[in-house]
């Protein structure tokens, strides 16, 4: 429509209005670029595996700290979209005197809780680091 208007005005208004044709062409070009950017942005974000929104990352940490009091210092949280699925990876610190089975059960419980929160198509990896009272590790 803009191109037709530019050509029509340039034709009917005479020689000194011929500038309207290239102005209309530039306007149309800008509109095309704008639409192309809107279409490409989500595709590029998916290819780059963008992180989950901050609200979801805050919710993940909230679940862990509020519902699993034995967990110390959830850290190295990495999230991303993989297609329509989510991926969540984080490290937690647990008492170093817990058995391997106890630590595994806690990590498994966290994974199951996050799956309930974000859906069964979510990939969850929880890595356990030891923590000992009085140590700096």
C-alpha cells in the first residue's frame, strides 16, 4: 500500500514529488526488516538455548531452599530451553557425613520435585558436593 501510494503521488503530483517513490520504498524496506527481525528472534533464541526467565530460576532456588532444608548453598544453576523442554542443572551441598545413598535420595527427591513443578519433559541434573560444618569447602 505504501509503495502504491508513493508511486501514485509521484506520478500525479508531478516531477518535484518523485522523491515520494524512494521514500515509500525505504518505508516498506524498514517494515520488511522489522517483520523479519520479529520472526527470526525466537528462532535464534532457541538455537542459542537461551536461559529460562529469571522468575523460573528464582522459583527453582526457592523450591530447593524452602522444601529441602538439608541442602546448603545451591549453586552453579544453569537453565536453558531445548525446543519445548527445559533443562535445569545445579550443584547442591549436603552434609559430608551422609551416606552416598542418603545423598542420592535427596538429589532424586529434588529432581522429582522440579519435574512436578516444570513438567515431565524437563531435564534435571543435580550434582552433590560435600559440606562439613566448620570447613570452608
